C-alpha cells in the first residue's frame, strides 16, 4: 500500500489531471486453443483488480481506455468495446474502509464516488505479453474458474462483460484476431464453445455460421491425418466488418 | 434563455447537488399502430433536445435516469435501458458558444465537459401524456422523418439508440408494453416492421417468432371480418423475461 506521502502526491496529481468521479475498467478475455482466460492485476498481496484508471480532463473515452490498458498491462493496439456503466453509489465504499486510517475522505481521490465505464476485449493470449505497471506486483491470466476474488465490484463487472460477450455472439461475429488466417469449421466451433462454456451441435453450427456470409471457403483442404481432409475457411473481411456494425444477415 | 442571474443561481445549485461532468440523456421511442415517434423537448424557440439532466451526488444512475425523464417530460414508471456513454470532449462546445457572452466559462456549469449516459425506452405513445417542465416550451412526439435538428450531439445519440434497438431485436424480445394483451401475428409483425423500417416476409416472421418460445397461442380466434379468423397470441411472461436477460433460445 502507498505511504501517506505517496498517496497525497498521487491524489494531488489526480485532481490536477483527471476528470473526477469517472473511471474506466477493462475486461480482457484471452483465448488460445480452447482455453479462455481473463487478465487481472495483483496490486497488493491478495488484492486483485481488473486493469483500470482515470480519464484525462480533455481525453476522448476510447483513447483513455486504450491508454489505461497499455499503461497498466503493456497491452497495446487492442480493440476495446464499451459495454456498460457501473454507477452504484456504494461501489467504491470498500476503498473508504481501506484508506480511512491513512487519509481523511475529503483529501483522498480514491474514496470519491466513481462511475466506471466498462470496456471489454478479446485477444489471443499467446500473442500478447502483459507487463504490470509500477503500482502492481504482477499482471496475470487466470482461467474463469481459477480466478481469485476481485476487489470492489470487479467480479460483477467481469460477469457483465461475459454475459454481454455471449449475447453479442448471437448477432455479431467474433474471432478475426483469434483464429489463424485459415481454419477449419471445428476450430471455429471450439472458439464458440469456449466462450459459451457448452458443447454445440456440429451440423447446426456449420449451417448457421455459413448462413451469415462472413466466411470464404478455401480451394484447398487441409492435408494429412487419417480422416477426410477438412475444408479450410477464412473470414470475408468486408462482410465481417459489415456484420460488426449492422448485425448478421439472417436477422430480421 | 435564462438571464445571467437565473443562470448563476442554477449553476450554484447544480454544483451543490450534482456530480460534475456526468449527464444522462433519454431516447423515448413511441409506437402506436404502425407509427414510430421519438420524444423531444423544445427548450427555446428553434432549440430541440432529448430529455436529459444530471445525477445527484449519491443517486444510483438508473434512479437518476427515471427521475430526470419524469421531471422533464412527466413520464413515470418507464423501463429505461442503458445503451452507451458519449464522451467526445467537444460534444458540449456548442453550449460554450451559446453562453460565452453571458458567463465566463469557469462559472458556467453548462460549459463543463460532460460525458452523457444514454438510456432508451419503448412506450405506446397513446398511453402516456408528456408534459414539459418549467425550463421548456413544449414536449413533443415527432416521427423520425419529421424530426427537427437537435442540439449538441443529440441526433447522434438518437441514431445510436435506434441502431441499438434494431440490433437488440435479434436476440431480445420487444412488445410487452406495446401490444394489447392478445394480438395477432400480423399485428406483432407490424411492430417489428415499424422499428426496422422495412417489410418482413410473413412466413419467416411467424416461424422465427414462434421458435423463440415467448408466445402462447390462445384457444380463441378473432371473430368477424371476411377472412379466415386469425389466431390470437399473448406473451408467455416467464419465457419473455428469461429471454430479456439471457437472449433468445435458438441462439448458440
């Protein structure tokens, strides 16, 4: 934990540079070969948080979300999607208890009320190399079932991000930055099964996925193996991007 | 426009009671028999805004959204859904120009930077009776194609709400508070066509809608008329509510 002097210096800087009462928290989901993880920061012994921070006074919120994620975890150039604002007046009260013997509430930036804007991202955790900032001990990937308890309302933020991601699968494509350039239908199905945490029917998956028009089938089939060579697919980038903004064809 | 004295008094009250830098704007869509409208406030001659306002310092944001909508339009007990935060640092600059000869920027609450949290709602415009607050000249329903130009970024907020609503139709039910207790399939289809602003195929609509499991078919058919008596449907409330939170069955 910061000393009183360090905390006072941080608060003075924060008041000067940041918008009060607004923060950003990032939920970064990592996938690789059927495994799904989430990125959390270990700030003190036993204290785990989502990577978050504050908005500079004149900074656009998307810029702030990307800057904060980069500063706190080293992850750069990640597509972050805004998903919800958490505004319970009690959500930061845990900080008040934590700090009450160190600084009076009126002097402590962290015991203000904060509305936090949630952003989420999907990355291949093999492609990125998280590095903790100087305020943290470490920055770690955890499987959803091995996750330590998170501080404040960060478990709720994480769960809301996961629910949102799963709902978005019904009308938006995923996988562009998670799949290799060419992939088989079972490989793509595995990604969906990992996110949804359930088995899907192979034929229904293929029929539905093809109906969206976001895949091109390659002329080539994958060689080798004892089974019939599987077809290879690649995303049709134009249709994929259109579906990201307009939703899938085959909606209403 | 407020006089300098009125404006100073408003700003003093606002600083005392509200969280700085955060506002809420509400997009209320009204439907009735195939017509879709949106509710806007006429604050000054030629100045149209979405109904919006500020958060009390200790107020949960959902409470604030409902209070603001009630105060500004008289609409009460409306289910408002959060959909996006608009945070462009330039979004309130129009107010700066408007007020610059009246009050220095530092003294004027309205020329602060505001992040605004967008909420939307769907109502039957025959069921509600909008009443403007004392700051407004009137509170009016406009068809989307007859809408006057809105101030600030309110046209963008409205368009984002409409895009969100249309995407949500792909995985969430609508219509519970917009349809009579019992309705025919063509009546429900009309609601979807109105929101989407396009014609839908009758058979596909019926098949897809029934596949979601949110409708109960009544034993009774509607009497009268020259055609075959149409079936009547009602929403299955339990399944409807589950689909609101979990998405439709028949997703992945």
